């Protein structure tokens, strides 16, 4: 059956089979949960094997620098551009995704590559973390669109605090940069709040590695 499908159709079938990938990792230092690289890769690998697709990565370092840590040490930062060849042996498509990694040693490059691959997979297959629970949303928004709820506000507050810590910036400054289009957190809808949570989490993932921060 798969031989009769073109590459786009195979990608669509793979995406259907992945479903939600729940957050299985927890950063105890910065107090947030995330989808681990292993969980994302396992879900994607199973799906693409089933339809006969391979995704071949290639990475180019586009920036790297060192920055002093608060403890007096030095952290190495690396930015890469990942290029991903998607093929079934007959047709091919190419996609790209940037990635960033931080480490006190040579692992920064590997972490940057891992970040690029993880988020390329998430965007290519539209991988979410879990199904929406309607009981956790407020229903007082206009036009039937629920507003941000208390759990989402708390999550964003903790994410902004964590991002401010790793970037050495004031939390209010960080939050204001993300709220500049809507004005304030209270004007966010439930769906836009989820989008913002994902965006800030992705940014934080590019800076923070839980093992190094917990050490």
C-alpha cells in the first residue's frame, strides 16, 4: 500500500500515527516540564519506518561564543542550522531548522544539533504535548474564545523567570518583549497562551540543559 503513496502522502500518514507526545522530562532547577528528545525521536522513528521514509540530517555551525557563568566558570554557546533530507528512495524533500546548545565543554555542538532535530520533527509532524481538557479553560471570553486561565498564567510567569535567569535580564523586560503585540497577559486567549508557552519553552530549551544546571 505504501508504494502507491507519494512522499507527501507518506508524511501525512506518518503524522497521523504519531499523535500527542506527552511531556516526559522535568527540569527541577528551572521547574518546568518538557518533551524529551528521546520521546520525540522514538515517536517519529516508529511513524516513518511504518511508511518507508528516512530523514537524513546535516548540520552547519553558524555561530559560537563563550559567556561567563554566574559561578565564575565559562559556558560555550553554539548555534547551528540543520538541513534535513526527507526521502522514500524515489522522492525527496528538504527542510531546515536552527538549533542552539549550551555547555561548559564540547557537548554544546551536539546539544545544538539535537535541538535543531527535535524542533524540526515537532514542526514537520505538528507534534503537540497533550489533548486539550475543556474543563481547565475559562469560558468568559467574547466570541466563544476562552481567555488565558490561572494555570497558564502561572506557567508563563515561571517560564519568564527561568528565561530571565539564563539570559541575565530582568523578568519584566523579558515578559514585555513577548507581550508587546497584545499589551498584557490578561488579553491572551487560551489558545494564544498555549502558543506562547510553547514558544518560551522552546527558547528556554535552547539555553538550558537540566543536567548542567542541576550540578
